[in-house]
C-alpha cells in the first residue's frame, strides 16, 4: 500500500496573521506558535486548499507566502514550494534517490523523514539516503 502525505491548510479567519515557521517545531524549535488573541474560534474549520505531495514523514514549513514540502515521488525526492493562499505550486526541484528499504523498516516507507529548513533564499533538505 502506498502512503501519500497531504498538505492541508485550514482557514481559521480572514484576518489570521502569518508568522514564519521555517523549520521543524517552528522558529525557536520549541513547537510554540505566537498568535494574536482572538475573540472566538468558529465551530468548524473550513479547508482553504489541499494538495497531495508524495510519500514521507517530513512536515511542511511556512516562510512568508510559501509552504515548502519535501517528499518522495516514485524513485525521486522532491522539494516544492506552494503558494500559501492558493496551494498552487510555484516551483519544484527533484533528484534521483534510489533506496532499498531494510526489511525491518518497510512499514515506515521510502520517503524522507527530515523536515526541510529555510534560511534566507535557501531550502535545506536531508533525504532518506543522506542526500
């Protein structure tokens, strides 16, 4: 069975202020998000968009108006940037990443396990085979 990761953003309110989340566990690597207080939250959340991004356990990161996702598609590892407002792909880069699973780890899949990090104009990734 092939597992597919899905990036989905949920529109909480029209006036949500965005903060960069450039690496795993956020800006300070502590898993905390600093948000302005809200008078109330809606009873249900409405998805703004969602897109299939491939196989893996990598978390998406957000910087500015971009969402960066890192995954495996077939025999390639793929990093892509998606528009935060629409989910439309703005760029994609890939490279061959042949990998043979250890039989004890097949349940985890062949996709990357490391979340990308963004610094300045660069996106850093670490693939399943160390690429």
